[in-house]
C-alpha cells in the first residue's frame, strides 16, 4: 500500500492514523501537493492529497479512503455501528473536513505558512485576525458542545474517525500559532489532548516535527533515518504548480 501526501496535511494525518489503527503496513510519499508532478495529476485529478494506492485501486479523498479501509480491513473500527451514532460521526468528520478545512487550512495554515513559502504570497493580517478572533472561536463553540465530557474518553467510546479528524485540524491550527484556550473550551482541549496522546496519533506528531524541521531536499532521508518507510519513487517535483481548485 502507498500513501501519497505529507502527513502535515490533516487529511493525510487522518488516513495514516486509520492505517495504524488497522495494523496496515504502507510506504509514504510525503509530497506537498503544490509540487506534484504530471504523474500526480494522473492519480489525483484535483491535485489534492492524500491518495491511497492499494494494488490496482487508486483512491482520492480522505473520507472515502478511511471508509474503504474500514470496510476492507479488520482491526479497530473507524466508525461506530449504530446508525444514529454512525451518522453523527460522519457529520462531525464532514464538519471538520469542510468548515475547519476552510478556516484552519486555507485561511490560516495555507495563508500563513504555505502561501508565503510556495507562492511568495504574504498573508493578509486582517484576514488572519478574523480567523483567530471570530471564525475559530465560533467553530470551537460548536465543537465544545459536541466534545465528550471530561471523564469520557472519546465521542463513541474508543477513538474513531471524528475524534482523529477534529484533532488533526487543530494540529495545523497549532502549527500556525493558534492554541485552544483550555479555560474557554475545556472539554475540547482535554479531548484533543487525549487523542494526541494515543500512540497511533502521537506517532504522526513525531513525523510532523521531522517534516517541519527539515528542508524538502533532506526530508525523505531524515524520515527514513527516523524509521518511516518512505516510497522509493515520488510523485513530487521541485517546481510549484498552479492549483486546480481555489477554495
Ligand atoms: N476532501 C479532500 C481534501 C484534501 C485536501 O484539500 N488536501 C489539501 C492538503 S491539506 C490539498 O491537497 N490541497 C492542494 C490544493 O487544493 O491545491 C480529502 O478529504 O482528502
């Protein structure tokens, strides 16, 4: 199995945690999507990460990939069984993918970290302030109402896809300088702390830190040295390409 995409992306992080929960072995091609080659366009028509390649199957979209893994492989379940719980789990994951995707990834992480580095585009300070002061607090108010009580571990007993997804987006918020205020959103802060402490999730933080501290050129070697199985060939190039989608 091959995963294409850097696990700094919350969508990729979600998939690598799911793979670890299923006990599946895979090679990682930790590319930044903006540097994808022509071959990347062929496996990812929207030029987005992650992509999962499992034998002849090439799959896009983290939710589709995780649902495939849950149906095709035994191991820890990624979604609860009861229809109402299952639907709620999917909605919380969808909320994170769409709303936190917009607020945390595009308007905060991409704007402050990726756009200046990749496209030499400086962040708009007013837009960033709005994310930090209005949009993220608004999202966190809703998330706080969903979060498990302080003494309950995860949303549906054991850690599953919606727990992983919410925590994955707040890693990027933290990397972009936004930490959850535990006085204002205590349940959320404690819940995300529990997710991050799970060994399968903690491993992605270890990998993320290596990626963050190394240049693109040295990255694969640093990850290999840290015991990560890196793909022999890469879908990543050296020249940034125009994005297919803008939102
Ligand atoms: N719905 C997709 C979203 C994936 C996504 O937006 N990935 C970002 C990285 S965080 C990406 O590849 N962006 C490149 C682009 O949009 O140009 C999923 O769940 O996999």
